[in-house]
């Protein structure tokens, strides 16, 4: 009976490539011509593909997705709903069994967990419980550099710096921030990067940093307080959901956007283009983050990889009507 090594030698590719092609690995990127050649050689050498199917079935995953926030967050912010949709769609596509839990509520009695997706930051005190269920762990929408976990994340620090550079190029010398906070003792990455880079550029002061939570009502309250006094004419808003509340407060103040005050937010949720005025915002491929998190779990389980992969999905500024063109 032919072996994978014999097929690899004749096809002129690596042993790993042959294995992944015959196991129909969805994350593998090779030319269709290469795939066809591998299958033709396998058939010619009478490779028993049934064994490949057995391997594939054996490696089918039971995944636990732990959403480190309340489920209500998904109703208030479509960004989080989109992440879950990406996870569920990919699991269904790959025949993976999925269990969802919210608010970091980890059941240590769960059995046969092949991989765990952590969506958002998990409290440190629960890490031991999670690791006891599985060592195959990937973060989505967060990166923990102290752990050997895979992660799919957004480069929020780069986005914060890009916003500041954009406003400086439009001759704004004072830029404010309205954001949220997931953990009581830890500032959001956007706020940290915005403050550090903005102070370096001489356009940000601590008095213009306003923090609540990631809801429209919080954005409204913070903006009302900010607009009651002397305020910056350019704003970076941490999320579209917050920005919706900020827009209402600005309208109530009788200010014109973007002439009197201009703003940029993050996420590009479906309603961003329908606000008045439409939001200039960074497009985040949140559904892709969820699906790629699933792919990382599957690949690590199959290949036994021990080195963590940390990846960023791309983002792009969509200029609309809350900024000057």
C-alpha cells in the first residue's frame, strides 16, 4: 500500500501538504493544479483514502466558545453578534460541535472539549479552569502575550494612531476621545494608544479623555458632559455604538457636523451608513475573526502545533459625513 511519503515524493511537495490535501483541510491554500496532481498520484498508487476519512472523522472537534461578556451586549452592538455568527457558521461548515457560554461562566464538568475559543478578555482567575478543560485555546478579539494561546485580533493601537494622523493632517491641534472599558482595572487598548501617541504629537490631554462603557447611552451621557464646557473639535469614538449616542448629544447641542465638530469611530456596523450624518468609521471584519479562530483551533488540534499564532485582521477607514473630505 502506498504511503503519504511516496505520494509527496512523486508530486514534489511536502508530506504535510499531501496530508492536508487528502484530509480536505479548509485552511490550506494551494493551487488547484497541485491538488489535482496529488489526488491523481494517490489514485495511481492505490492509496487507501478511506484511512484519510477516518483521520478526518477522528479529528472532528468539540469546541467551547466562551464569550467574556453578557449576551445582552450582542443586542446593543452588532459587532459582537457578527463574531458569534462567524464562529457558528464556520463550525457548521466544518461539522464541528459547538457549545456557547456567556459571562465567562466556565463549567469545569464539561467533557471531551477539543478546543476553546475565548471571545474577549478572560479574567485571570479563570485561566486555570479553562486550561484544565483543554490546552488548545485561541483568543478572538483579544491577545494575551503572557499565554501560549493563538489569537485573532485587531490592531487597535494602529487605528488610534491613524485617527490622530488624519486629524492632524486636517489642522486639528486638539483631539478628544470617548470610549469604554471592559475591565474596571484595565484601560482599553484604543484609549492607551490614543493617549500615548496623541500626547507625543502634542494634540491630546488627559482632560479630553472620557470613559464609560460600550453603549449608546454611555456615549450620550459622556458627550453631554463634554459639550457643556470647552471641548475639542475633533473626536475619536471607540465604537459605532458609542458614536450613535454621541451624535444625539451633538445634535441636541445645536452643533453642525462636521463643520463645528468632527468624529471618527470604529467597527462600521450596518447602521453606521444610515446615521445622520453617516459615520466615518473603521471597517472591522469581525465575522472573519470568528471563523479564523475556529480554523486555528482545528489546525492546532490536527498538527499538534505548540508555537502560538497571533494574527490581525485588516481594517480600513470608511470616510463618510462626520468628517471633512
